[in-house]
C-alpha cells in the first residue's frame, strides 16, 4: 500500500473536500487518511498504480462521483512525430528493454513538479519493485537532440554530472559516492556494461536505473515539453508504467507525442500504446457474485463510473491501457460493487453450508489412502513442488514448466511424484532396509482450458519400496485397491524410468490412471542406489470417481 500526499489547493480545483467527499474517497477503495495543512493524504492500494498521481486519481474519482462528461473511458489523442529511440545490441542483458514517448505543452509549477516526482517514485517503488524490474526517467525535451540511443558502456566510458552533484564522475564513482548510486548499486552488481541514454550529440542523459544527468535530465519551472522513458527487465510492466506516466501528464494539460522505439532484436513499436483491452462480462456472473439483480443500464452506469465502457449488446467491456488491475471478469464485478456502494448491500446470513468449515470428500479420500499405506508400515513424505535440473537428469525426465527468474536451483514444477520419491531414497541409502515411502500430493500438467495460466493440477499417490520387484510392489497395489473396494487391471506398458517387461499401465474401469513397475538399473546407477526399487503412481481423482 502507498500513502500519497496531494496538494489540497490543486485537489479542490476539481473536487471540494467536505465530510461527504471524505466518505466517498474511502468508499472508492482509497482510505482517506486526513489533511495536514495544505496537503491531503490518501492511501492507494497496489492494484491501482494509475491513481498514484493527483491527476490520475482525480480522473478516476471524478468518474466515480458521476460528474458530467467524466464517466466512461477517457480518450487521449496521440500526435504523430518523427522522434526515434533505438536500443543498441550491446545493451546489458540484465537490463534489455526501453520504451519512450514525448509530452508537450505543460505548464509546470512547484506542485505539478512535486506530483511528477512522487508518481515516478511510487511507480518505481511499487510496480517496478524498487527499481529491480525497471526505472522511469523524465527529461526537458529542449535539451535533447533526436535520435536517442539506449546503449551499454563500460564504467570508465561513462562520465557525466549526476543530479544534485557538482562533479563529473564515472559510473563506478556514481555507485560508490552518490547517495542514490549507493542505494541502488546492488542492482548493477557484476554487470560488465552499464546502460546509458545518449542523444544525437552523444550527450549522456542518464544511467538507468540509477540516476539522470544534472545537465540534461533536470526538470524545472521553465520546462514545457518532456521526454519520458521506461527501461528494465519486463517489457509488459514497462509498457503499463509508461502508459500511466504519459496519461497522468496528459491530465496535467500536456499533449502526447509518439516515439518510434526499436528494440535490440529489431522489433519496432510506436509508444505509448494506449490501445484498450476488451473483456466479456456475463450479467449472470455479476448477479451471482453480488447477490443483487441489476439491469443492463445499471451495469453500464456503474462501469462508466469506474472509467470503463460497456456495450450492452455484445456485453463487451473496454478496459483502458492504464488499468493494470483488471485481468479477470471478477475484477469487473468488483468495480461494479464499488460503484454500487458496499454500504448499499443488505447484510444477510448465508442460507447454505458455504460458511461452515468441513473437510471435503476428496480430502477424506486422500487421507484414507494415506492411512491404508501407513498401516502396512510405509512412511509418508511431503516433498517440494519444484525440481532441480539435476533431479530431472538423474531420472531421464523433464518438467512441463520452468519457473522464470527463480532465485534457487529449484526452478521446474514437478510433473510427477516418482522423481522426488526416488531422490529421497537416494539420500537415505545408509538407512535401514527395507524402505517403503509414499506421498499423496499435487503435480502440474498442461491444461489449455486454464486460459489464464495454461497450468492444471492433478492429485496423485506415489509409492516406492526398496528392495522391491514388480511382484512385491504389485502386492501393495492389490492391498490398497482391495481396501478401497476398487477393481483394476494391468496392461503392458513402457516408461523411461522403468524396466521394459516389468512395467504395466494401471486401468480402472478400462481407463488408464497410473503405472507400476521396477526402476531401471540405469536410473538406480545415476542415483547411486544399490538395491532394486518397485514403485507405482496413480491419479487420485480416477480412484475417487471409481467409488461413485
């Protein structure tokens, strides 16, 4: 959460603050923290970075109040220009992307400059993870000459005067001597080259994400036109941050001009890209979630008061490019609830069991499986949901998903239980034998129906015994199925980690639901195991459905 301070005078040019307005501010989902002298303090939640500036906040709040001409989606004209910004191929791989645009015709005063600085700081502190994912820069346009280049240079090749400093120093000195440089030096730790913006005259404008040049990167009262940029590691997040900054400056009275941005791979785009997104909204979903009946007209009105456009014929909602919080239909429903007013919902006691905590039938079934296997002396384990690359290599396996930017060696979502069960056995080769262990847990699979992530989950039961052959592990499977009251069959099967001829597919009601067999000697050698292992792995849902 971010606490934002706005100029009261500037705020009241649009909305007069009264007791009623204070309550409206809080009902808008931005708690009113009070007034301190000439400042208004408001708390903005992380899901609404578009409201981190006074002008972005007023754009949204005036629509919420239903002011004439302020509801619905705001349209911004982007004027064409010949401005160009290029990302050089030598840019550090740790900081590869840059986007930019221009805003002209601003009439800045101290309050507006303070608001721009606050917006920069809050966006980099929240969306851009304290500059770990990206940084934002603002420059007086009249001090620059296009085309502008974003390139990588060695420390000794970078010499400029950083903001609020008298001397011209190298990048290394900036990171060790300048207060801002010292604060963010760890971001650039180990980099062979540092990113810099230079204009057509080879003037260094800044060293993102650390600091601007004092000579050409300092905005003052006389500044009317701005060059703004966003650089960092995630192009999508940078796009949203640039959109928020550009539209906030447009709300100050500026006109947005496009800049052709060419990335190091040669891809081009005109920035900022303010093309709205489109989402479907089901009236039934709205009424089911909120528990109230609404007409199409009311839905349209409520969405309009949240800065959105709704087409009642197609039930399509146009979402502006600066709204980062709307990624699902339920986010639209939440906006409708805010506009309707949470204070207008009638309090009611639920008439179903949804408020009563009960163990689900599936959880009870999973627990029953665990109790059966524990009853024969098997030890239950609970392993990580992630694999290391070496874990997969040892069993000749692969994972359906790799986690981006993992901070540890564990970066692959598990697609089975057998890999971790065998790893545990390999780490306990000096323990007493026989060893029998099992796990009931979730694995991850590709699922196209999961449109948001493409990742699905399946609960499985994995069991292994060592020393153990096919016959011995089948005896355990026979016992488990008999105790559950489920009939099953086996058919010949092949699997990389198991021995051909001693491997079978498990069928329940004629449908494959798992496998059983002896672990291949090559796998045992990789794991430095000297005894044979028999194992099986079954989809719990298939067993659960077989009981119905």
